[in-house]
């Protein structure tokens, strides 16, 4: 047998489906006699069931626990029958010619023990980890302390990632990335596969090191490419990626460089430093908010001193610096206990509201135990109240900045994720329909389609959806139309052409951030660089099958919505008077009646269109709705229900503001009932 392909998978079902399909397609296109072995590391996402039902030709081994990347590969290697082995990650997409190109290279270079191809990120950029140097003392020092990044074209400083070497040339390297490694049987016999002391990370580097020691060469081959959606398995696990990575680095240093105590100590210090910096980078937003809160509370003490004593530093001298240390520390600790610095709650006001009385109790208690702290009860109360106001103010500012960065969300907004679909068949149109129905939920705007030829350039495939070019023009269309998302419909082009389009687009538009995604055949899953998006679920089609908690059923949301209606209606009185005077008599009566109903609570500014399901969630007729402000020219009844369900489930006052702003751009007299089909 020519080739055994081994994939170790963990909770990446949709990526695995795409990887298997591309492997089988590449085997067939290359005329290769091969086998595909998948080792499932105790996935819980239905990966094994998917393989059994969709790919019965695949040899599947299911494990009862996650035993790690190296051990799982070794299990498959012991059973593989090929003359060559390909160790492949499940979040990869191969080109049709990839396996044939790599197999031919290995056969023509018998001295090669391992070889890897060019790896591309999901945005088409080159993945540095696909060819590397060994972490020698100097290479490790320059990598860990940032010199390699500062001087990427220097042979002296950039030896770890080899950034001084061209990416479009084939040459010998020290090591390869584990996402794509072709291994010869003699090299396997000499190394016996991965060292199982490595759970994840570092085992690929160690294998290459031992292969070199056994006399084999390792090559980077540029003539074919593979897409690697890096890190998907770790994102779907409870594994601490940083901890596992740096522990693997420690194992590698201990194993191969223990003879040099000085280098080992230096490398361990560098690893510790990089780990610390990586943690700070990962949590930088939360840390920045901690600093901001600390400063706001300290400022509250200063403002309170001015309010009570008419002096910025009106407290007795012995109260300093404790007055600027104790309240901020207590406030930040209480907010941390209330989980206010978690990513999902950083802009929330609820932890602040709960923390304010706790701060009052804490500061009042301190006046009994620490004479250095201001003993004035009135001062403590004022500090607490001002602190609450300051913290609410910074959360309001953060929310405002966040919404401004996201944009207003109108159909004309450049903040929409402008999407280009490669393909013009029924599958491409199905994807376009799903994305169009996601325009508010996920902010996609389908700009147009790409065909195989230019024969139908400019023609309208369906209302509002034109063909903008052929596959050779993707880079140009991306640049001119400011495309953020290029989506390949299944079967529209060969995988090899997909890779070529990605790389060409990335090369010609180096300053643009373009994401490339794929939709596997008969699937509603969008495979992309950062995540998987379930199109049908996002569009709401699965809502009827899932238990849903609606925000509009919550008393707090009803109260805030009522106050919002009264506030906006009151602020709009001058405009209403002007509109009343200028509008025709019939329109005057209609508007007067509508706004009176809002004041009485019989209507709301933003409501739902379909009120047939009265038991589902709190409903009132509104002046506008989420369905009414969609940019689509036609809406089916089920589309209207999906928009209503989404609005009821995810309602916030911010969403009401956005819908009202979008309603200003809907043409006057638009009647939703006439737009339904």
C-alpha cells in the first residue's frame, strides 16, 4: 500500500468532515492506493457517528479517554500498512494534487525521513509553524525574548521560524509542524513514532529531532499547500492551552538540553517570561478594566473630598495614602468576586449595582478597625455613592464605544461582514439565502457571486444577486468591494483552486483582513478561521426544537422597555408636533393615535410582527420591529417568526435603539405584509 493517512480528532466534527472529504478526493485524484485511519480521542460532539454514517470506508478507532496527540497517533501507526504515513490534523483541507505531490517527492528523495508542505491560515496567509529550526540556545533566546520578531529577515536572529528563508522554495529544515507531516516507514522504524511523554505540543519537534539524530533529512516542500484552521481542538476542550504548551517546552528542554545547566536555566526563565506575557496578553482587556476601575474609585475619593470639605485634599494628613489605596482595592476585589471582569460580563452594570452596597459595608467596617482610614461616616457614604456613579459611567462609556465600533448595523453600514460567494449553482444560492436571513443576527451582507467563467458577468442570478467575476478575479473583487468573507460553496471549485485563490488574494491584498470559509456539501455549517457558524441555527430554524428563555419574559426587561418607550416618546414630542402640522389629516389622526397608545402602554416602540403564539413570550404591537427593518425585499412567514423569536430571546435596550435607527432608513410607506411571500 502506498500511503496511510492518520487523523487524530477531538471534538471538531465539522472540520473533520471537511478534512476527510478532502483526503478522499486527493487520494482519488492522485490515483493513490491508500487508507485513512481516524482515531477519535473520546469526542462528545458526534464525530464517531458522523464517520460511521457518512464515511464507512474510513477505519475508525474510538477511545474511551483523551490520551493525547502522540499516543493516539502511535496507536494508528502500529496498525498502518502504508509505505509512507501522513500525520494530519482534523482541521485541515488538502488540495487534489497534495498527496500525489508529496508522495512523489518522498519517493524521489530516499534520504528524506519526513516532509511537510506549505500550510496556509484560514485567511490565506502563510503559517510560520509549518517549517522551523530547532530551539538551540541562541534560537531559543532570540525567539523567547522577541528578537526574532524584531528582525524577521535576519539569519542571525530568525532561526527558529526561519522567516529569512523564502516560502516559495523547497529546502531542508530542522523541524515541521504536526498539522501535516509525511513520514517514511524507515524513519518510523528508527524513531518508533512520537514520545508519549508529550500530551500535546512539542511531540512533533521531538520526533524531528530524533529523526535527524537517526540520520534522516527533513524537507519543506513548497509546490503544494494545505489549509490549516489552527487550534480548533483546543478551543473545544477544557485543556489549558498555555499550560500544556509551556509544560511541553519544559519536557523538551529537560530531554535534549539537560547537559547544559546554564542554557536549561536560561530557557526555563524565557519560557516562564513568555508564559507570563501570554497570560497578560490573553487577559489584557480584563486587566485594563481593573486598572480603569481602580482609577475611577480613587477619583471618587478625590471628588468626595472636594464635595464635603471644599478641598481636593481635604482629609487629615494621616489619612493619606490609605484613602487612595483601601477603597479602590476593596472595590476591585468585590467586583472580581462578582465576576465582573469575565469577558461576557465586562460591560455589564449588574455587578456594579450589587457591589455598591457591599463597598459601603466594607468601608464602614474598616473605620472601626483602622484609625488611619477616614472615620467620617458621611465621607464613606459619599465615596460609595460617587464610586457607584463613576463605575456606571465607565461601563456606559465602554458600551457606547463598543456599539460605535460595531456600527449602527444598517444595510448600508460598512461594519457589515461583506461576503462573496464562490459558486453559482443551487448550493451557492442556498448559502446566499441563509446568509441573507442572518443579516441582522450575524451581520452578513452578500455582495455577489463568483462564476467559473466570465460568460455571465454582470447577470442577475436572483433579485439583488449578481455575478461579479470569475475565479481569477476574486482578489480584485475583494479589493474593490471591500470583502471581509469569501465563502466557497461545496463543489464550486477544486480544493487545489481554493488554495490558489486564498494565497493569491492574500498576496495581492496584504493589508486587508479577509476570512475564507467553506460550506461542506449538504451542510449548514460555515468552516472558517476563527470558528464554526451554524447557519440554520443562527437563522433560527432550530428554535422550535430547543427550550428557549426569552428576555422579554423577564420583568426587568419589561420595566426597562416601558421606561425606554416613555423617554423616547417624550423626547420626540417636538418632532411629533411638527409632523402633526405638516402631515395630511388622516395621517395626523393615525400618528396621534399611535403615540397615545405608546404613552398608555398599549403599544411599544419596537415590537413583534407575528403575535399568534401568545404563550411564547411577552408581546405588544410596535411602531416597528426587527423583521420590518431587514434589508430583504421579501420575507416568508417563517422568516418573520424567526426574527421575532430572535428579538424576544435577545432583547436589550441597545437592540431597540439600533432597530429604531435602522427604521429611519426604511422607505416611507413600506408595508411588511406586502413584502411577505
